[in-house]
């Protein structure tokens, strides 16, 4: 059973476009982490969201945690080729290991 | 000054061989992990050590044996390699618990011929 569903699986857009990717679950998480993984490298933490309804911004990236702490979204404004990568969300439940989603593979074309 | 470094980056070997992957972290973290990422990019935890003690052992075949000589190092030895072991193996570390943000190495791409 996949606890965290990410959508879309693949996304290919032109430079300058906006996009949103989603991370959904039927389970409640105490917090959620977002990572970006570039080809040939390991995932790198972007942000952790903790409070239901929380919104965090990282330059052109906006992360939101759902009110019920079951889902999260990542919105990118004016995407650039450097945003290309695999975006992974990971849910935290108590003191158990992170549960990763399968990721959204984003390709931004110049 | 790489934070989490693992070697080798690529490993190509025949079925049935035994191989090892090494990992070192210089972040002073107390917890280290091995993850497996399959061809569909699904990242799954295999093992976790906290201060050299095994704390997580997910349903991994016993052909896989982790070893942590000290809290900065976590190695992975794999016996009798099988085709299904082909994947990218990531070492990671964190501080303060298995639910804390992970710092990943760049991965070891294992290909079984």
C-alpha cells in the first residue's frame, strides 16, 4: 500500500510557466518533507511543513500543508530549466521512518 | 567537504558475486541509513543505525548485511548478487531520529549482469 500518492508522475513544461504538483494521502502526518533529486545525485531537502494550513516560500517555490495534514502541494512560479528534477514528498508519522512518495519528474524546457 | 560520501559511484558485476558499498558522513549525525531506489524512482528504506546500533531492518533479504564500525560510517555488504538487486543505493544521515530530514549521498548505481 502506497501511503503517499504524488501527481502528476511526469510533467514537461516550457520555461516561464507555472505549475503545481501534489502529494496526497488518506493518513494524517505530523509533518511532511519535500526533496528535489537531480540526475546522478541524491535527494536534497527543500522544506519541512509542520502545521496544518502552513505555507512556506522558498524563492519561486511555494509549499502548502493541508489543513488536515493529509496532503501537500508545491507550486513553482515562472519555472526555469534549473528546476528540472524529481520532486519527492516524505511523510512523518511519530518516530517511524519517513514514507516517501514515488515522486513527480519535472522537466522544464528552455 | 562532501557531507555524505559513498563509494563506489558505479558498480557493475556478475550475478552471484559479493560486493560492498561504503558510506561516510562528516555532519556529526547520530543516525545513518541505507535506501534502495528502483528503476521507477521509488525510494525505500532498508536499514538504519543509531550510534552504531541497528534500529531499523525492513524486510530485506539476509544477503544484505550492514555494518557500522562507528557512527560516522555505515557500509553495506551484499552476498550472492541477483538480477533484482540492480538499483541505486543511497546512504543518508540525520540527527535526532529517523523522522528527521535526511542528508543523502549521491548514490551507488549497482548493475548486475
